[in-house]
C-alpha cells in the first residue's frame, strides 16, 4: 500500500513539474473560461456605441471578431437579419489588461445585436453573449439640397442632388443630400447612379445556392427601405419602374426579369463603354458613414500604370446578378475592374451604389 502511494506521489509530482516548466501540454481546467466578455454602451446622445471586449487570450486565439446584426436593416423583408463583421482584433491591437475598446458612430435608427467570436472551429470557438442595443431616431432637420436642377437640361456625365441619406456619420445633424451621376439619357429618361458608395450590405443575407436578383435581400432593401426613406413624394413621382433583365450564371442558373424602381447595375451595364469610358470611371469613394459601418477604402496608387506618390482611394461595390456560381457575388473591384468570378460571396458585405431611371420630361 505504501509503495502504491509513493508511485502516485511521484506521478503527481511529475505532472506538476511538466505544467510548471512548460514540458508538453496540460489540458485547461474545467473552471477556466475563455469566452470573451462584451460590453456595449451608448454614446453621442444615443446615436453610437462604445464596445469593450475583455477576457481576451491571444495565446489561445489568433483573432477576435465583432459582429453586428440588425433585424431593422431589411425592413419589409420578414424574418431577416443582416450580419456584418465590423472589427477584427489581433495581437497588435491588444494594449494592456487583455481588453480592447472602440467606437461605432452615426448608426441608423433600429435594434442591433452585437457579439464577439474567437477564431477556431467547432468546440474550440468561443462566442460571447449577445448585447441588444436600440438606437432611437434623432429629431433633426435634413440639410437643404444645394440647388434645384432642371432635369430636362441634364446631360451624360452631369451630377445633381436628389433625395437624402445619412452620409457624414453624424446622426445629430440631419441627413445629407444624395449626389447622382448621369450615366445615359434619352429624350424622356436618364439612367443615374449614386456618386458615392452609400452603405455596406450583402447581396443576400445567406449563402443560398439558388440566389437570384429576384429573390435576394438587397433588392428588397433598395425598393422597400431605401426608396421609401430617401425620397419625397414629388421625387418618387420622377422615379420610373423599370423592366430589368438580369442574366444567369455561366452555368445557366439565376436569370430573371423584374420590375424595379431602384436597382444595382448589371454586369453588362458595368462593362459597357457607353456608360463607363474605362475602368477609372468605375472607381468610387465611400461616404464617412460607411466608415462608421466598418468599411474601409484601399489605396490603389501602387497598382496603376501611371503610379504616383499621391494616394488613390477606392472601394469595392456590388453589381446585380451572379456570374460564376449562384453564391458568388459580381462586384467592381477597387481598381475598377469588374469581377465576375472568384472569392466574392453573396452573403459578404460590399459597397452599395443605388441606380435608377428617372423621368426628365
């Protein structure tokens, strides 16, 4: 019996020594919890939030990712919640005490759910408890449109203002007028597109293998949320309901014909030299509000043939339809090249440039 006890004692001593001096790996005790802790506090009169993450272990996980979901992102589309990664944290971001804080300003009114996920798969991943935050509508006066334009006199390449959308990221000073570029015109109508990327949203909120323009959530958002909230009654009377043909994928799936007031440009429209002289005309900047939503621009000056020391900032934006597989989104790259196949997925968020036909006479 004494010999058995001595053997157990020796084994216990060896296990403790291994743990103390770093020989081998010791399993984590059941009491130790690596789940990140999330705190969300309203700031700036309730139009933004401060997010604080604690219980961070960079020796176990190489990254932490902050997601926000909003059932109000797609009003009018039942049981839908957008899901966007707004921040990725890595070892160089963590300054002290295994905590990290950042702010999200200029949020649109609605109910949001924040959460933090660690890197990893299956049982190794840790997910924080979700935090619910309601951003109330701020009673503000929209900024005046700089000048009234005679639509009958506009020409291809002209810009003008029509409608409102939050753009400067400050929800307390009203929405800003939307600036549009005229892509083409006839005697009676004009095709226009927003001069800037106005928001960051996915083509469809799930990676549906049968995604079509007719069924995707961004089409619902453009025609039920954006159209309703951005334009006055008189402006809506100028927006035409247009019959759109959207081509299918290279494998013959997803083609459809719809009638829409607001839409995204198609692959064929984006590559048309009648609408865009060359790829430089497809490059676009985003509004500061998109930065508040977690988006960022890329300096593409090093990619250009006439490369200079001056920064050339641009952001990727979304097109109508899918070209490769039905779950691959069609986009305009930061360089201005149109990407019809590759690693752009329908449930990832990209820049949104609404387009529409308007009556000019």
